[in-house]
C-alpha cells in the first residue's frame, strides 16, 4: 500500500515540476519524493523505468504500472543549468592567479 501511495505522490511532484507556472512543488509528501528531490527537481535528466510482471496473478499491478508510465511519458521536463555551478566557476577563476604565488611560498 505504501509504494502505491508513494507513486501517487511521485506523479504529483513530477507534474508540478513540469509546470513552470507552479510556485510550490510538494516534495515532502513522502519519503520517496523527498529523497528524489534533487533528481526530479529540474537540475538533471531523469529516466524512469517501469518494471512489469508477466504472470496473470500480477495483471492488475502490471496494468497500473503501465498506466503510470503512460502518464509520465506525457510530462516534459527540461533540465535547468545549476546556478551554483556558475558561482563556483567565477570563484575558481578569481583564485587562479593566487595559486602559483602560494606554491612558491611553500617551496
């Protein structure tokens, strides 16, 4: 029961992330969505794999999984460049001139 509830919350989060007009994304609804926050938050490409079972006893779960996968295929999420990366690059570039001077002092 918990995995189905987590998948429902995961679907809500993915749809919310894909909608750029939304201000709030409910990452804290489940442990699964909270753990996957950085992966589905728009800063990286994410691949979702749906595992299905071929036995007739698992037919209901298989159909549910395939429906979930179909709904997720309709969601388009475009990764954004990480803002912190640019900040670190500027900081490193500013320190490049200091590196040779520090190495000569130690020798």
